[in-house]
C-alpha cells in the first residue's frame, strides 16, 4: 500500500487537458465553506493517485477536478498516493508507459487528441470542457455508475457531445442534464463502462 504523501498543488502536474469547470466551481465552494482544519482533513480523505515521472516530477492520474478546485480555493497543498515510480524513464518511455496504463488522456474540449507536450504543467491551466461537467451531473443524478475503468467519464462526455447540442448545454444546463439522463439509460449507451440502463 502506497504511503499518503503531501505536496504543494503547484508541484502536481495534470495528465489531461480538460476539466468540467461547473463541477470545479461546485467543489471549490464546498472547500471554501470548510474551516482550514476540515479542509485539510477533506483533502487527506481524498488523496490523488500520482505517478513519479522523470526528474521526480509528480503527475496526478485522477481527481483533477478536486485538484483544480483546491488550487482555485487557494489551498496550498494536496495529498497523493504513488501508483508507480517511473523516475528512471526517459520522457519518451515515460509517456509510453503512462499511455499503456491509461494514466494519460490528452483530449481537448472538443474530444480531439493532442501530443503529450500539450498537457499543461499546472492544475490551474486545465481548460473547460462543459461536457465533462454534464457527464458529472448526469452521473450524480443516477444516470450511470462511477467505475474504476480508466477515463470512463471522458467516454461519457464524448457520448453526450455527439448527442446533445452545445447550444442546449450552454443555454439550459438542466435541460441538457435531463436529456443526458434519458440517453445514459438508452440502448445507445449500453457498451459504455458504468451503464445501468435496461
């Protein structure tokens, strides 16, 4: 079992390009409502899985929304658990290993894949993908289950991206959530990890 460790949020590198900023804002409000001690306990209770990369750089592989929210809430440090130590790898071998383990997801807010070099070096540089927020809200409303499958939320976000117009998501988010709930339980979603429809 990996030991819980603490690091400055400025030192944690993302392994993706996007987050859903509506979800980030919700988490930020939650953190800001906590006392400093409770906030630290909350961060401790939700450690970010991380991989040690070349030069000892820490790359978080999950909980990007919490990391970004904590950064925006002026929390100085976060807690992490090391999944793997790839410090001795060359950058090329490192990214190959990260990709093989599905620990990296360089897709932009339009679902387009980029070079690993496009991944930001700080949590506060992650860009908004409104469909990631939509997927988060639909999951929380019981549309699908949280699953250990790597990056399942990206698969759901892309599914909604193809089926719910961006105008609806921007102009009437709750209507988009309702539409997504029906879609999530439809036969069109049955092969997506976390599907709980008929």
